[in-house]
C-alpha cells in the first residue's frame, strides 16, 4: 500500500508525514511525499526535528507529484485550506483525504516559537498517522477506510 502526503511546496508538512509514516508503518506500507509546486529544498528545521525524533532522513528531496516513484493508493493532502491555502488536487483513481495542518514554514517569532510551530505540525501528523495505523486496515473496505481517514483529519489533533 502506497500513501502519498501531498502539499504545495513539499518542504515541511508532507516531508514530516512521509518520514513519520515510514518510521511507524508495518511491512507492506510505504509513504512518499510530493508537492504541486515543490520548493526544491527541504526546510532545515524539518530535517532537524526528524533527526531529534530518531528518524531516518537520508535521501529525502523536495519533488513534484510528476516524479513519484510509485502510484499512490491513498493521497493525504496536508495543506491548511481553512487558512486560505489552496490544496492541490491529485488527479488519479485513488482514495483521497484531507488532513489540514498549519505550515510551519510560515511561522514567525523567536527561534523557540518557530521550533514550536514545527513540533506542533509534527505532533498533529504523528497523532493522525498513529490513529490511521491503529485502524483494522485489513478488514475495512474502501468506503469505510475513506470515512475513517476523513474522521481522523477532522477529529485527531
């Protein structure tokens, strides 16, 4: 099962989702990330946070959804559309869900405040990924999985 974490820039949230999912996922599940307009770099604070959490960051790159290594089965958009940020719409016959997360790349303030914004995005994504992986994935049909993923995006923070 291939999961795509998708946002616009592919430098923060989608990277946090990809690496965290791959760190926690069972065998047979793989995450990747991409952006509709990739920045071409991964935010250094994303890398630093993931390393502090003991996760592998080797080989990460900011990439376009046109350069995916595999076809996704599930696409999770992570842009914060409620904040006026436009989510890219992935075109393809996949299960789609939205898990809006504020973009820490736009955080301002002291170093501690900016780091806190990155940690908040990470913690939200990790809680949602853990909730997803706790589902009885082998017994859910497509409609039930979609409903559960949508619920996680609305209710798990």
